[in-house]
C-alpha cells in the first residue's frame, strides 16, 4: 500500500484568497475615483488661473499706458488704447470664457480690471487676492 504524503501547511498558504483579491480591487477602484475627481478640480483651477493671468496682462497694459499718458483718467480708457501695450503684442484683448463656457468681457475702465458677465463683475472664487479669476494681490 502506497501512502500519499499530506500537503504541509505552507504549501496551502501560497496563493491569495478571494477576499484578499477583492480588497485589493476595491482599494484600486477607490484610488481611481479619487484621481478622477482631482483631475476635474485641476482643470477648473487651470482655467481660473489662466483667466487671472489674462487680467494681469491687461492690468500691466493699463499701467504702461498710464505711464506714457499720465494725464489720462482711468475711466476713459478703452480696449483700443491698451492693445498696443499688451505683452507679446498680441494685437487683441485676451478672450476668456466663464465656467459655464460663456464669453466674458473685460472692464478696462477700472483699475485693476475685472471680468464682466452680463454687465456684472464675474469672480466665482469670491476672493480678490487669490489670482483666480482676478488680478490678485500685487
């Protein structure tokens, strides 16, 4: 009669159990969902930051224009006055869209300039010093 050896305990514990695999998959899904939400927030932050940079370039153009024309009142400034003073000589005012994808205009008759949406100031960040949708603290 031939005796078959019983497998030792270490040989049985080599693989992963179904519970362990399920836990690993659940953790990977949780990390993937966190990353997805973070990318969405980064996209909004990037749009707000680019809008702030556009306003800052208009603000610098205002300062340069007023340095060349010191007797000019800020309320009389127009976009046509500032276009030659914009950085990189772009030839046009910056174009910015709101979070809802509507075009925003820039009020250049105030210093620092602000975005306008339907005639009202537009700054969804609710802060004038964060450089998101505004010039920021200078």
